[in-house]
């Protein structure tokens, strides 16, 4: 029987063996420093629930740091009955699967019109979703062969957005709202939904996104879907085909990449500044994990305070 | 390595010299109309760069730079068809202002009536503007000389140069990280820009401590980092280069600031902004030419962004688009006055490791680039697309990347991180990455000498196949025009029409009598003389133009 209670598997059922690596901000130079660093690593491992633990590798990195690799046995138990899985209403698809769904379901390109409306000049979010560059290692919607993207940019008038969406034959309208003073993001979204409704039948799918939206408010705002912080282009694309292409008998299998690493905070959505295109250009190292950037920003603020 | 030892590139592919010549000729033909466009147009950013080179710094209370305020005021009143210099220096002289900053303040308040001067007034304005720009160019020249002096005082690191990135968002955090990276072995430090800066139509001011996944490129940040790396270069006895990004809507201005503050390398691609940032193609090409003229003068090595195509298009199917773009970058770069030793053409190791013989394909592509551009300091980029989060497999892939780079004599290796795509590198990721490259270099650094792909073998055939495809694509581009080819989605699969994208409203056709005092100092024939007199710094091979000329 596969039990409800499990432990990690090293080489024997239930042995609980794991590996761990980390860096400590202490030197690893003299024999005394080395002994202290290894002791510190073991203390951390013990506090993390590794007992017994073994420092299999320790190395000085520069004058002030020690890198450690630790193996140990965790005492923790995992209760599978308590595991909760966040359910999406749609499966995550790879770009190839998205393209296929559009080809077979629509038989033409899916048209997406994107904009920042009202006074919002922060195109960071919409660009992170639409530009080829994308973010968090995922290419934006422009990358999808079967999606035609019309990015209207910032401070787009709602009337213009409605007119342009009609002219382009938009299947979906994506609107990013970063500025939230006096709940501008909410009132702008409502105004937009009203304008599309007033424009008559054939309203495109309305999707809004931004860091301060409550994702449960879609109906209240009159839009079809709200995406919050951390949304990747692949999620948006998967949602669009889910909502816009006729469902086929066997739903496409979820993409193994769907939950891949780096599904970071979308858009670096900080209301105070222009953000997130990921590292510029050629240097794509650690393509903009904005959540990590947030952390480092916090760290630096802390450091600033310390000065 | 062969390059350092003999200054020549080992030929391994038996490329047909006639095909190579044809490829270059086709690139020239495709590029000429674009150069003509750039020579007959200006942009708001080119004009602002003129003001920056004339020494106008600082920003108003809202952080909008004075160069923007002044050029906007001129544009509103007289337009920029004649350039910003004539009306600005005319007003400066007429109003008795003691500085451009004072003029900009009044102009921003609407207190200055600009005009296009004629006759003696025009002459006076030209002389004054030229004097100011000569002073700016002298500052750039002095920085170039200072770089040469620093290299003489410390030492030129052997190639390949190790390129590492810092990106905290806070310049005062970046500095110790950059210094630590240099001590750990980095020869080049790149400070990643805050995301979104490429789409700002102004350059932020001052030292900045908040950024997103990167740090704003500002003149003060440039200065602070260069000063810190000078200190570290002296400490290490090895010149540590500094890199930033002359891309986006402010490309010419950032290039100018880089020259003034002695940055050593700048990302500066002819098409990257168009393809990946949806910046208007005309704007990009005009800005690009001016920025490259500045880089040429400043002795800055440019890095091009062809590696990016391989992150969107398939690296095997689209291998030839990399070659085509490199040839275009080479043509545009040389036309703007860059020497071979300043052309850090980019490419990448991005083939899916599941593809059979992927390493052989990578070797073929990397060696092809090496032989096509024997004198260029090629920049080779590590895998990103197939870094899956399995850090153990990623570490192995990075080792193969390092091996390929060493076997094919690449000049600049951007060091891959096993945590690529997961988070900004941990201190330990960087240390492990350097351990990886050190091991490969020590264990197999001389493997290149023994690397002789057999004639008619897989590698030679593949390289020639890619070159053949590149020539065919260049013929097509020549027939339909580069702007149309870009509009058709030839590069990076994205379609970018010539009149689409951001920044087109900042493109201005030059009127008769257009005057740009910077361009007059930078354009040939001045540049032609300059080019032969001043080899690219940091490239001992470029110091001997005769040798370069004799090679082909």
C-alpha cells in the first residue's frame, strides 16, 4: 500500500535522505575558521530537521564566505492527505500546443489587442506578456505563431481601445493596470468593460492584469479574467485558447514546462517605477526573475537602512 | 591559444573564399540604403547626444534631463530638421547665457525664442557649437588614452575574457559584487540594466538605488562603477573591463555617456531593439549609426545580440540568420568607423541537447563564426533555453559550452550559471561557474590545437551548409530590402514593419543646412584617418593594421 505518510527516498524506503547546499557569510581560511564554518553548517542542518547530517563539502568563496554541501536525514514526515494543489480552470500548454489549438479550433490567427488604459504609463506588465522578449524565461505572446498581437502601448483612451479592437477584429483585449491610486485600476477596468458592452455584440474576451487586483473580482468588474502578480505569458496564452477555442474531446495534456522554474513575479509590477523587461539584450543570464530582484531590492533597502 | 600566440585563427572548415566574399558583398548591398537613411535623418536621441557631448548634464525637479527639456523646446519652436545645435547655440549667444544648462532652464520655462540663424549669426552659432563638441570629443579621447594607460599600468588579461554579470538594482550593491566577481576571475563586468529602460525616451540621472532585475544606466552610475573597477584592476594587476547597454530609445546618448565615462564594451546591436523591443526600425538604424561612431571614437568594443535570435527561433534551423545578422552588424559597424577589433559579434550555444550530435553542430556553428570574422572579439553566450531547472544537468551543459568556446577560439565567454532562469545568481552559482570554466580551460585549453575536423566530415559540411543558407538569405534580403525583410519576420521570427514600433515620432528628416557638430567630427573622412591611426584598444592584433590587411 502506498501510505499517506512519506519521507524522501535516498537509497532505501523511508531513509529520509536529502541534499542541500548553501553559503554562509563566514570565512573558511584558518583551521579554526574551517572548523567553525562546518559547525555552523551542521547547526543550520540540525535546525532544518536534518539529523544526522554530514558536511560533505565546504569551500571558501573569497575571504568572507563559505559554500557548504550537506547530506542528511530529515526527521519530517509528509502527510499526502494534507497536500493541496491549486487548481486552475485551464491546463497549461506549451507554445506549440497553443498554436495547434488555435489552428484546429479557430482556423485562423487569434488576435490579441493589448494596452495600458487611462493615465497608466507603466507598460512594463503588458510588455512582459506581449513582447517577444517575455519574462521569466518565457517568450511573450508575439512569439506564438498563431497569435497576432497589437500592442497599443500606454495611456490609451478607452474609446480608442474599443474602436481599435473592433478594427483589428480582436478576439481578446489585454489590459494592464499598475497605477492604483484611488483604486484607479478598478474604476478604469469597469469603464472599459462598460464601453465594450455598450459597443454592442461581439465583445472580445476582456482580460485585465496587475499586481493589486483581487483575482475574484472579475465578475464585479465586468471582465472575463483577472491575472495577478506572477503571471507568465504561457499562462495567459493557455487561458486564451481555453476560453476562445472550442473545447476538443481530450484536453491537451498539461505542459511539463508549465510549472517550470522561474515563474516569477510578473512585470516587476511595482507601481513606482518602470520595470521588467528582464535583463536587456544579449545577456540573458537568469532572465529576470523579478521575484529574486524584489528580494534583492529588499536586501538593498535593508543595507541602505543599515548604513 | 592559437589566437594569442600567433594572432591568427586556425582554419578548420575549408570555407570557399569566393562564397565568403560574396556574403560580405551582399551584406554591403543590403546595408547601403539603410546607411543612406541614417545619413539623411536624425532623431531626438541623436540631437540630445549632441547636447550631452557638449557637456549638458543634470535634470529638472521631476528628473527629466535638461537635454530633453532643451531639445523638446527647440523642437516645438523651430523643429529639429536643422539639428538642435544651430538654434540652441544661436540662442545661447543671443541671450548671453553662460552655459547650456542656464539656457535649458529658461527654455523649459518657455522664455527662449529659438530661430534658425542665417548669415553671420549662423556662422557664429556653428563655431560655438563646434568648439563645445570638440571639447566633448577631447574628453572621450582622453578617456581612451586613460584606458590605454590603465592597461599598460596593469595588464591585458589573456583570452578568452571571462564575462560576468551583476544586477542588483542598487549601484552601491553592484560595486562590491562587481569587485568580488573580478577578484574571482571576471575580466569583464556587465551591469544589467533595469528592465524597461530601453523603452524610456530619456536617460535617468544620478546614482540610483532602485531598479528591477538590473540597475539603471546613468552617467553617475557609469562613473562610480568605472572608478571602483579601476581600483580593483590595480589591486589585481589586470584591467577589468566594464560593459553596459547602448540599446533602446536612448542608444546614442548612452553611447556618448559610455565614451565620456570610459566604459569598455557596450551591447549595441543593429536590430535587437527592433526585433525584441518593438522599437521602430528607422529609429533604431539611425540611432545605431551615431552610437557606433561614438563607440569607434571611444575605443569601445561593441557586443551584438545575435544570440537572442536563437532563443526565439530554432538554433539549428535559424543558424544562418545569425550569420546574416553578424555580416550586417559588421558592415554597419565598419561603415560607422569601428575596427575589426571592436566588433564583438555575438552568438550562442542554444541547441537542444536532445538533438543528436548537438555538440558537433555547436562546434560547426562556433567555428564558422570564428573563421568568418577572424579579427573580431567574438562574444559567445551560454545556454539559456535548455537550462531546465535541473541544475546538475545545467552544470554539465555549461561545461560543454565552455569546451566548445575554448576549442573554437572564442574571444569573450559569458559564463553560464547553472541556476539560469531560476533566480539571479547566488554567490555560490558564480563561484561554481568559474570553477567550471577554470577546469575546462586547464584540462582542455590546448585541445583547439589538436582540433582538426576531417575534410568532408560532419562539422565541415554543416558549417558550409549554414554559410550557403546565409548567402541565399542575403540574396533575398538584397532583393526585397532589409526593412522589408525585417517586416516579414526574417529575424527572430517577429514581424516588424518599417513604420511600426516605438519611437518613430522621434525620427526627423534632415533639412538642407542640417548641422550636427558631432557628426562633423565623427563622419569620414576624419574617421577614415582616425581608423588607421587608432587601433582598438585591448586588441594587440589591431595595433598592426598591416597584419590584419595581409590576412585575407
